[in-house]
């Protein structure tokens, strides 16, 4: 009979990936605990309990209380049985969070959570703003087992200073002053173990352990093989482990992410395929006039291949939204379910994340419910495109007032800002004079890049519906509105560069990155590894870069791009 492993589920983010990771590791049966009745039903059988959470601290803690779980969790810990917290699961063990003032945590760790500083001195010295949330792969600077610092050949539950782990959070237990550091030292003397990571100049708790309690700020279920080994060590009860050999040390700090993007749609035969075209036209041009949808492969198979090549994230963009499908039978839900069984890095899905009416039942599904379906199928983030344009237009029309009801606000309030990505599809519009628009204008300094009629100015005009509809809204203004409403990341495409294989649109990236404080992913135009080097060395400081066609065609694989960056730059990659 399979051993049972239990997961606390308060409907806060993607827990399917954690369940998949546990099943992938061994013959375990996963049981979800959703309320007091569930806990009491299984209490006598629980010996391994996972306590994961994603999103808003206050929402998470409130749900624990509302479901009658907080006292049971404390009693479970007091009983000496094993528990592993993940992300907000770790945070809830602390006293409180700046994110949700006056909402007390469980108080097992004497720390308060604060927000990372956008104006970090380390970034300011380079003329940059540090992006918050902290999203990406990072390493631990040091690990303490009680008062003793572990050597490079030791590990705590296989957590070490050699591997990178996936973080996604805005708040942390930051070692910002002597008082916090004194608390760390006091806790270490009491037997607590800690892993300390660094984002910019700010150190923070990445991992904490005490007797039967173990918790990580990062997501081991999304940290590839390194993360799976941590979950396995917890399940096996291996608190201390020794590396078989000393690994080659990598530079510490946040890595630059290489993201594989798959445009998914139904072809003319009704099959789901990965496709890619020029200027958003995905049909093959044939002499017989058939012009069928370009088929580059099956989405789950391609995504799994990219994961094995070392992709830091995988993004599925559902470019037709499958508008006629019943909500619970959306084809992308099954794609995510199957992908999440094999892929243990973050998955993002875009397309159709908005208020929807089921064509069969006629039932209205709010955007936050649609997002929840994707999260429960294996997605970690949802990407909002066309609906984000409408939301931004309403935001400006209402004199920048927030209703709290838009898809961006509702999803980020429940699942956290890191769960919401805005996909922006702009196209350059040339102007003779800045007075021709109310949008932020770029003055073109290179005469060779003037407009077709000698125009010396431009702005990037937003489009929607796959580039088919234009709006009187600039990319910069769209991104600023979405950040204000609660988006946590920007996927910045460029119709002018899409399919060109000539490199990313530096002009657009500089403008947007210089005006927002959340992470920006460079997209559109990558054709060779050099293009990734160029965009990461660009002084605007983009956080990640996305490739599609060059990977789908087999011109290059992700591993070769990372090898090129290691050999030809100081860029830190996983």
C-alpha cells in the first residue's frame, strides 16, 4: 500500500505541481487537507505534512483561521510530527507581514516580513531600479545548522549553497538591521537552522528548520532536480546529508532567466499544435493556396524537451483562447495537467484569462475563477493580454481609480502579484512631433531609424487580439497602469521585431524598464545566442529573456544558449 502524504490546501495557488513532485519521487498517495473536518478525519494517520502557500499573507492566514486549521497545525507541530512549509507557508510561521498589517502570523519564528527595497543601493550604483517581486533562480549565500555554518560538502535536507532554487515573492524576513540579526543569532543558539540568500544587497531567510519543522521561502517543487532532492530528503527524514563530492561553486545571486515560449492553438484539423509565424501570421504560405497553420510540434512534448535542456520557465500562450470550449474542458487545462507531471520549473499560461461565460451551461466564470482552474491544473502564473488593455483604458478613464474588481486586481489580491503577468503587444508608431499624442514619446537619435517619411519621434502603440486591433494607448502607459493595479511581471513583446531573428527591441525595453519597478521579460526577435547576451548586458537591466522560434526550429537549444553566456560573458545563469 502506498504511503500517504498530506498537503494543507487553502486554495492559495498551484498545489498540483507539489502533488506531482511527491508522486514523481516515489509511490506516495497525496491527500489534501482543506478544513478542520479533513484534519480531524486524518489526524491520527498524518506523519508527513506539507504546508504550502502562494500569494497574499493576509488572505492565507485568514483562510487558515476561517477553515479552523491554525490551531490544528500548531498542535500537530507540538506533537513532534514532521511538517514542511513552502513560500507563504514559511512566512505564516512568523509574527506578521508588512503586506497585511495587523494580521498576526502563527508566531513560531520571532520575525516580521518586510518588502524588498526597489531603491537598493547596489542597483542604484548601476543606475537601475531593483525589480520587486523577487522572481527567479537564486542561491543561498550560507547555511547554518544551529550556530555552525555548513561546509560546501554538507547540506540541510539537501539544501546547499551550490544549487539554484526558484523564488517568487515580494516580502521576506530581511536581515535589515542589528535587531533582526540579533534575533537570528538568538534563534541559532536555540537550535534553529537557517539558509540565508541575498537579493541585491538585502539578505533574507531562505530556509528555516527546527526539530520537526522545516520550511523554505523558495519553491522546491519548481526548482528542478535540486528542488526534488529537497522534497525527497524531507520525505525520507534525512535532515543532514553529505554531498558525495564538492561541486564547482557558482557565483551567488539572482540568475538571468531563459524562458521557452510556446504559442499554442488549434490547427484546421482541430489538433492542438505549437506554432510560430512572422508578424503574428502563423499560416504556412503554399503555392496551392492551402495556407495551413504551421505545426511545430505537440505542446507537452516540446515543453518537456525544453525543461530537460535547462529552461528556467516555460510559457504557454494560448493564441486563440479556444473561445467555444466549455470552461472546465478548456484544452489548455489538459496541456497544463500533463506538462506539470513532468516539468518542475514554473509554468505560465496566457489566453482567455478574463470573465467568461460557459457556452454550454451559460454560467458566468469570473476571471479569478478561470485563473484558479489554471493554477489547479499546474500553472504558476497567468498572463493577461487583451483584457489588460481594456482594464488599463478603464483605469485611465476613471482618473486612475481602482475598482478592485478587474481581473488584475482580483487575481493578485487572492494569489499575489507574482501570479499575474501582463503580456504587451505594441507596435512602433512614428510621429512628426510629440504634440501629436498624449503618450510618452521617444526621440529617435539615429537618422537611419527615422520613420518612412523622415519622422524623428515615435511611441509604441498597444494592440490587442493578436495584433489585429490598435488602441490609443502606449506600451509604457499600459505597463504603468497594470503595475498600479497589481500585476507582478511584464512580458514585453514587439510586433516590429517578432519573427525577424534580428534581436530584441532595445528601444522599447529601455523605455518600459525605466518606468516600472516590477520584473520585465524581453520577448520577440531572438535568433542567436548573442541576442541573449546583448539584452542582458543592456543597461536597462531586464530580468529574463524569452525565445521561441529559434528553439522550435532546432537552430539552437537552451543549453547551448546558456553555455554561450557562460563562456562569453559574466552573466549569471542557472
